[in-house]
C-alpha cells in the first residue's frame, strides 16, 4: 500500500501593485523619522522624503501600467485558445448553412 501523498501547498497570491505601493508609502513616511533620529536636519529629511515619494509615484505608475499590459495579454491569449475540438471557435462549422459562396456572381 503506497504512502499517502501530502496535500499540495497553496501558493500565496502574487502581490499587486497596490500592495507594493502601500509598503513603499509606509517606507517614505518612516524614512524622515529615522533620519531625524540619527541627527540629520529636518530639511534634509524632508528633502529625502520628497525624493523617495517622487520615485515611489513613478514606480507605482509603471507597475500599474505593467499590470494592465499583463491583463490584456492574458485576455488576448484566452481569446486565441482553440475551441472544443482543437479548432478556433470562430468561422464556419461543418454541416452548417453556407451563404452561397460557390454560386457565380452575375
């Protein structure tokens, strides 16, 4: 009698751009606190925060654009999958009604 196989592990859901951006925004808020606590001037901490915020915003825009592109690619692949019998779903089916494609045009 074979040993029972362990149950397959569930894969964690991939992080979305919103999750990544939320963590980056938290880091942008945490950086000035750490910098000021280490003795950097308030102006320097604010300057670093503004720079990090700009980079975070730009990266977030790129991540969202990438997610939209990936979703569009998945939708295109789904549309191109063959039908039930290995043929594309669009087009004429065998035995169906044809609109007189073989009649001469006069």
